[in-house]
C-alpha cells in the first residue's frame, strides 16, 4: 500500500495520477457513500468519505478497516487529514474524526510508502 494524505485541496489526486501514470479509469472515488470495502482499482480516493458512511450507518469500523487493509494492500490510498481544526460538536462527526485518524495511523503502519502533501508539495515520511 502507498498512502498519500494531507488537507483538502492540496493536490493529492493530481500528484498521484501524474506520479503513477494513472487515468480516471484507475480511480475508485469514495464520494458515493458505501459501507462496502472500496477497491478493485489501482487508486482509492477519498477514504475519509467511506469512513463517514460507515459511521453514519453504524457499521463496525474496526472490522471494516481490517478488511480494507487485507483487500487494498496493493492500492494507492488517498485520504484527507481531518484531524486539524475545530473539534465538531456533533457526536457522529467527532466519531468520524477519531476513526479517520485511527485509520490513517493503521494505513501508515501497513504502507511501504507514506507521502504527505501540503500546498502541493509532497514530503515522503516513510
């Protein structure tokens, strides 16, 4: 797995597509809310949206993340880092924020490479 993360609108998708020579057909976009494990493509984009769908559905997040790590170990994974800023008042959004942070930590441990993008500049952390 290769993990690319950073804040919203920092150029993560454009960076990954250019670096790895990917096309739109290579991308699974988690924009569509689904609690099934995303996959089947070289790049999985917007994993934080998939986690939000799990939280809203009351799904077993730990089990879903375990399955994600098993099924997507060869994928490039892009996730927004939502851990900075104001903590949401809404309990579900707080749970989402925590689950996304834990997922990023799990993905980073499982990844052979971890890249953070800030202002369009990639920094390799691992």
